């Protein structure tokens, strides 16, 4: 009985709170519409997204070369390069959820996601198709690492790659 009561009372309470919140500040009220602060850069927004193609993803990184706006947000940068955002919580989540995986393979095609196991969240970038990649955290910003600069061994613990595609779960 206690379990049944718990299963019905909690959802009802949540629904009542949500209804009360809408009654106090409806979504269409002027109070709910606020402008973004002027000093916030739109560089990290989905508005600067790529076109969803491998070549477009690489071009997105090239267009953001030198930007520090994505430091600590490598997964967001990789997703934005493909025209989306908020699909995976981290590079590790992306690696764990994407398929097919090519672990340890150093020949990813243009636009493939390339991964490293360098922290609790991992790291991800986009292959340039020529033995190098684009990523965040290249000398502290978005940058291009060529094969001559060390390629996929630029960062420690290279994992491998997954195919170039708009990220989805």
C-alpha cells in the first residue's frame, strides 16, 4: 500500500507544482522573455554550427581556429561542427555510445570522430583525413594537428575513431 501511494502521490505533486508555476509565470508572459547579455559571445552557440557533412565539420573547425570559447567543451565543439548540440554528455559517452568503433586504428576518413582517453571525460576531435585532426585544447585553443606534428599521438592514450556522421543516440 505504501508503495502504491508513493507511485501516485509523487507524480500528482509534481504535476501540481508544474501547474502552479505556469499559473504564476506563464511561458508567454513578458517576464519570461529576456535578452541575452551583450557581453556573451555567440561563438559557443548552435548558431555557429556546421552543415552536417564531414567536409563541413572540418570547415567549421578551420573557421574557429584559434578560438578558446570551447576549452573544456570538446564534445560540444565536435557536435556543433556537425550542426547539432547536446547529444552526448562527454567524449567518453560519445565513444561508448557510438558505433562502429575502430579502436587503435590510425586511418580515420575525413570528418570521422577521433578519441583519446585523457581524463574522466575523454577528448574528441575531427579527423582531417590525412593523418591529422582538428580539436580543442591544441595549444590552448581550437587547432589543427597534422601528421607531421604527431598526428593522433599528439594527445596521450589515443582510442580510435567512429564514422563521420551527425551525432545521435
